[in-house]
């Protein structure tokens, strides 16, 4: 078990490293961040001084190593868009993010995984066929269309809005739909559980459950 957790942790570190390099490279090629911060009205000499102060004139590798070193110490740099330390921006939006993560996790744990396990154990039952069909329909519908329809129903409301637009619940629903992807949560859980473990033996094995632990 310890070796399994260590392996997953190493995978997570590798994924985070690759994502951070790609994100840093994309940001580095989006244009001049100083121009986004101060505009074109500021003289070039002042903009050059800002670039030098922020270390933007350094090579890409030097900038990334400096960013990674500071990030490990809790300093995520300066947000060019918000014009304030990135950590303050993260802290301000963290509560809403945690709400979305908690809600999505709750749906997956309480709904998706049990339905997926049941459907994998009894794939020919009417209930399993129903959820399989719903999952296929959910996969087939584009992400943006599913989100628009569900927001129209639950947030804007056809007659009575359950989660009014402009409120915390409305924003929460919009964010949840964006993070959940292009099909219902039970569909995601069904597809995941159906392909791991030895479900054809009607035995829910520990080996199968281990694959639910993502890096």
C-alpha cells in the first residue's frame, strides 16, 4: 500500500512539473506582459525598467527555475492581469474553488461510483442499461451545449429559477457544470468503474478500487 501511494505521488509530481512547464511556456509566448500591465502610453525606457525588475529579460530556463524555487517557498509571483501578488488572487478565489471541488467530489462518491459499481457488476439489468444509455448520450453531447441547457434550466430558469443568475448559487452551478465536463457525473463514474478491476466476476476487488486513486 505504501509503495502504491508513493508511486501515485511520484506520478502526481511528474504531472505537476509537466503542466507547470507548459503553462509557463504558454505565458512566455503570449506577448509582452509589461505592455498588458501599463499599456502603450508608458515610455519604452520605463517599460524596459519594469521588465528588468520583474526578471523578464532573463532566459526562459532561468525564469522557470526562479519561479519553481519561489513556488516551493509559497511565492507564486506577480499576477500581470490583476496587478497584485498571485498568492493573494488565489486566496481570494480559493473558497469558491473548494466549494466546487467538494460538490463534484460529493456527487462522484455518493452517486457516480456506486452506480458505476452496480452497472459493472450487473451490466444487463434494466437499471444498468438505463445509466449506460444516459452515459452515452452525455458523452455524445458537446460540453458547451450541455452546460447551456442545464444553466438555462437551473440558473436562469424556464419558469422558476432554482439557482438565480447573479447569486452565489448561480455562480456555483455554472462553475460546477464547467468542471464536470460534457456528461452527467454518474456517466463519468460509470465509464471509469466499468473498465477497472475484475468486475465480470461480480467481485469488487481492492485492485480495482486502487485505480480510482488518480495521480
